[in-house]
C-alpha cells in the first residue's frame, strides 16, 4: 500500500465527517458548485437562478443568486469562507437556525443589490458570508462563547476588504463587477440577527 492511499482515506473520512456534522452547509456547498458550473460555462443564465425581482410567484429566485459563481477563484474563495463561518454557526446554532439565518441574509442581500443596481443578473455567496460574519461578531460580543469566537484580525481584514471593494478599486484595476450592496446589506442583516439571537442568549445565561 502506497503512502498516498492512507492520506486519501483519511481525507475522505474527514470529508464525510464534515458533511454529516454540517449537512446544511455541505448541501449549500454542493449547490454552489452547480451554480459555479452554470455561471461560468453557460452564457445565457437560466431564469431559475437569476434574481426574481419583487413581483411574481417564483419566490425561490430571491435566494438562488447566492449559488451563482463566475469563475473558479470566485467559487473557491466563497466556498472556503462559507465552510469556515457556516460550520461555526451550524455547530452552535443548529441546523434549523443556520438555514433560517442563511435564507434571511440571502433574501435581504439580494434585494439590496437589486434595488441598488437594478439588474437581476448578479450572484455569489459573499453577501451571506458577510452576514454570517456579522452574526458571529455581534452574537459573541453580547453572549461570549468560544464556539462563536472570531479573531479580531479576521474581522478587521473582512471589513477592510469590504471598504476596498466599495471604493471601486477592484472594478477599476481588474475590470470586474462587485456586488457591494449585497455585501453591505448582508453584513447589516447578519449583525441585526446576531443582536436578536445574542440578546436572547445573554438573557438565558443571566437567568441561570
């Protein structure tokens, strides 16, 4: 047996363990991969993926833009951040609350981007990622819990990156469009949810 076989087996076990412990995040990562294939290799995006606007009955299209990704770098970076932050939330808050948080942040960040740009053709998980960051940041501040702890350097880096994106520097230097409104609204939504759930958690701790 070669040395590569035990390493591969260990990696597969770790991957399976992650998927079983975080089924919501794992399922979303799988849908992100499909969204990456769609956004990168299909020139005419299917209607079911793009934003649904504020009218009509196809309400799932308020959420589906979070799965669209344009290019491998866009997908990989968002997948890594979601795996990191989303796993923290799902382990602590549970599967149901994690799903509710992601859906709420997705809807508000997508609506914010639509109202800002007027376009339905945008995508990415970054708004949700910033929302989860805001949730963890504020929740831990109100009800300290090592499960939700984020290093201040990481929070500072993410906020600095948000400001850099909002400055338009990336649009000018790299010629790419950044959904800044989705990032900003996602962050605010996550902070608000962190405030609500953090306050509830702090009341529960103080009443013990």
